[in-house]
């Protein structure tokens, strides 16, 4: 998650500072590569945290939140870009990716004791 968030942040920054459409597309592609690692990891962490008896509910909840984000995210970027600009909106996406990368070690520390207790 740390690497995925960092790659997503770099891609978003490349897109935000691009001088031409091709560079922006490359940046968005790199951001997508970084983000693609985060979703399955978060779903797996939710299942590990919940334990066997609540695993299905936890995974469905996390997946529902992710789908809502997929629906609202582009609209939010569009709304921010209409108020300020597209580079500002993509910069905000980069900041969110940095936050995800920064919180990943904390989530791992929280998940590790719970997951080991589930195995006992």
C-alpha cells in the first residue's frame, strides 16, 4: 500500500503538472497502476480484521464503499476543477494518495495483531 499510494501520488502529480495531453494521460495511467494495488489490499485487510464469522459482511461493506468512491470520485474531481482548476483537482488526488501511503503502516500494525489472534 505504501508503494501503491506513492506511485498513485506521483502519477497524479505528473498529470497535474503536464504541459500536454499525452503527458497527462501517462500520469493518469501511472496513478491507476498505483491505485490498482490498494483496492485488493484493503479488501484483504478488511477480511483479516473481521475474522471468519464476519468476513463476508466486512468485505461487502468495504467493496460498497469503494464502489461509491468510484462513482463519486470523478464527479468530485470535476467539481473541484470547475471551481479552481484541473491541476488543483489532480493535486488534491495526489494529496489523498500520499495520505493513503502514510496510513498504510499504521493499518498494518493494527491488522497484524488481530490477524495473528484469528489464527490462534
